[in-house]
C-alpha cells in the first residue's frame, strides 16, 4: 500500500510544472544508468550485479522526492496568500 502511495506522489511531483526541470533530471539519470551497459557491478553476476542498479534507482527517487516536496509546499503557501478570511451574515428580506 505504501508503494502505491509512493508511486502516486512521485508521478504527481514529476509532472508538476512548479518543480524545476533540473530536479526532474535526477530520476531520469537513474533510469539511464539502469539501461546503460556500464555498471559499477556487472549485470552478468547473478543478483550481485543488480544491487547497484536498485541502489541507484532508489537513491534517485528518494533524493527527487525530498528535494521536490518543498517546492510543492511553497506552491501551496503562494495559493493561500490569495485567501481572504472574513465573516458573513445572512440578511432576511422580511426584516
């Protein structure tokens, strides 16, 4: 269930226009590393070769999420600046 929440937040932040493109490059570079034939540990070694790929993808996603959330909070703060607090009173026409 937590992984679904993580994927949902990741996609929401990745496609949000208020997040700078340079932050969106971080997970993209992680995916490029995953696809790339150059690795720290060669993939032909069973299981051991996949550890660096999983580590890089995990770090890139976590780093992206931690750096992108403040931009989302800043966006919400900017939207809340336009809110005007007030009171209202219902006036009946019969009075």
